[in-house]
């Protein structure tokens, strides 16, 4: 396996630094019990550790991982200068000599093995000269260009391959594939942030003592029924972080003949690239990881200040370099929300994310998976119009969460299919059936397949809560194989048509295609 890629480096976390917000920063040191520190180690502890972590491991969507990576910037032209010119260093409340000492200590502490033999330590004079030329808003783009010099980004050899969490594979190795799942996700909203709850269909957070008590309880089989009846009433229900749960569900899927899973957990929802890789390695099931930004309530606070290009560059980095400082690469763009997109000014955050998805897809050849508006199907047409306007290949677009509102109008769905997209019915076995009744969804698929669209249909469960796990009484990842496919066979769907939906279509849409545009 290749060495870890050199990814987003920001050496000192200071007030005003332009960082994407997400994940939880490490706890600050306890002054009562902390060992005596001095010099660079003290400056690291006071200025950097709170964001980057004790071992420089970083946080999801926030401060990047540096361990085993930062010294690799020294190996490419411009990399040495970048480590000083990045805003967090250039504007740090440390003297030039303190910054030089900190950088030299940090390189030895966290990435000694990658320090080039020719490396000469930073000194006060060099640091002072470079800090006079901070990168400011160009830092992200400079960083990514350096990364591409350091690492072997997917190039011509990856065209036609599927990027999984364990590496690139031929599409015929996928097998039967679930196209929209979440093995690890954390998407509850803080109870003390009502503005974010209001962005979620006008909801209000728990407030009364009874509501707050229910909110804080761990989900159990004893309280599951009551919690499921009051969606969003329990924080624990919206956290999937157990490696064992993921192993159990994926193993069950494999035993039913499953071959691959697409995990479309977005930036800021506690993605777990290394856990996904471990699940894949231990079960033998291929896993494709997603990149992108989720709905408005989960956007980082800096998103509206970021350019469309910078959002696209973040997705590009996940696909070409790796996610969160790992060698695990994303293989699909999504899920990308469209509830709040608009073609008019002012541009919404979701409109920017959609444009960025089109841009990143044109640079990488990766498919785009859309999180549709459950209740306003007109947004599907608008999304395709906007994607097409921005140069996306619509044959690489998956419209997910096809719901009751959509299946009520098959003519409308046929119109979408005629534009070349894939329709994804991906909430089967959902315990609350808010967005789509399973039978209505199945009947819609049967009707569309009968009309000749079997090569544009995809299915999945959208497992994203503990309610859906087998150990809490849900179907896990089994409903498609144990209920839906038997029903299709009973209704006369042929094995060739089922193969299209489960195997052929994923193998057509997931491989990277030749990029339509150059990043540069």
C-alpha cells in the first residue's frame, strides 16, 4: 500500500483561520495535571493541539491530519514555502524564531520518516521572509496543486475503474450493489442550535424536560418504538459509529449474495474512511465512498464564504488524493442535496454545492448521486438543468430518493429517464415509510422496467439510523434481497432485468470516465 498522501496542512490553529468546520476538536490540556512543557512543544500544545489533536490526527471537516504526511511537502517545489505561508502560520501570534522552532519540532515529531535527506531546518530569517507573503484565499488551491505533485492522483490508468476504499477495481468485480447506504454517519443536530433545526423543514429542537430526557437517552429495544414514532426525538438514533454493527450488517448482506455497497456519507457527518476500509477488508464486500456536502443544516459555517471552485477542489482532493489524510479515496460525488437550490440570486449554499459537484465530476469523471427533495419533484428538473448548464454529463447523474410524490407520475419519471439519468429507489425497508411506500416504489419500478428502462434503475435502503439496524429490529441491509427481489420475481421480472438493476447498472455508472475538463 502506498504511503499516506500529504493532505491539507495548516500548522497553527489561530483565531480567524479559514477552516471548514466539522467534527469535534480535541479537549484542551488540563493545566492542573499537564506535564511541564517548554519551547516548541509548549507552543504546539497551546496553539495547535486544540484543533489538530494530540497526535496531529486532525478532525473530520476541520483541522487536517498531519501525522506521517507533513514532511512530504518538503519534497516538491514550493512545498517548503507553503508550510510557512499558509495563513495559520503566517498570522500566528508567535515570533519568527518560535515558528521556525515549532515547524522543525513538528516535522521531526509527526513525520520524521518522510523528511528528505537534503532538508535544512527552518530559521528565523527564512520564516520572517515567507510570513510577509501569506497565501490568504489562495491557500486551498496551492495546497491541492502541491498534493498532486506529491501523490499519484488517478490518471488514465483509472479510467474505466471503480475507486473503492481498498483501491481501484474493474467494474465486473462489484457484483450485486446497494447504491445508497451509510455504514458510519453522525447527523443529529445540537439541541441548543434552533436555527439549524429550523433549516430542517422548520423543525424545532427538544425543549421540555421530557423531550430533553428522551433526546439524551441511548436507543434501546425498550424505547425504540416510542422514539421511531417521533422522528428526530433521540440523538443516539442518528449516530452510526459502531464497527461491529457495520461488520454485522455487511456480513449479512454478503451472505445474501451482495458484492458492493456505496456509502454516501458527506463531509461533516463524521465520515470514517479507515473503518470503511476495515469493513471491506474483513467482509470481502467492496465499498465505494462518497464526497460532497449535505443539506444546509449541516453546512460548515464557512461554506457561503467559499467559492464554488474551492468546494469542488475539496471533492476533487477526496477522489484524487484521499479522505481526511488517509489513502482511502472517494469514488462518487454525493449525496448532493437539492431541496434549496435555485437558479436565481441570491445563490444558496446548496446551489453552490451542486455547481461544485458538476465541476468536480467534470475534472474526475466520477458520477454524481443526488439527494432529491422528497416533496417537491420539480427540483429534479431544475437540478438537471443546472447540472447540464455547468457541463455535467447527465448519464453520470443518479437521482436518488425517488419518493411517493414522484412515483405518482410515471410520465414525469419517464421524462427524467429520457435525459439519460439513473433513477434510484433507495429507501426500501425504511421503518417509518415517510418518503416512499415500499409497494408503490416496487410497482413504479416494475412499470418502468416493462417500458424498457431496466438499464437506468438502481435500488438501496438508505440505512442511516439505528432504527434500521438488525439489532434494533430493522431490516439492516437485507430488505432488497429478502423482500424486494423475490417480489420482482413473483411479478414476472426476468433475471436479466434484475441483473441490470443490481449488477449491470452499478457497473456502468460507478467507473470513472475520461474527465471532460482539466483542473488547470
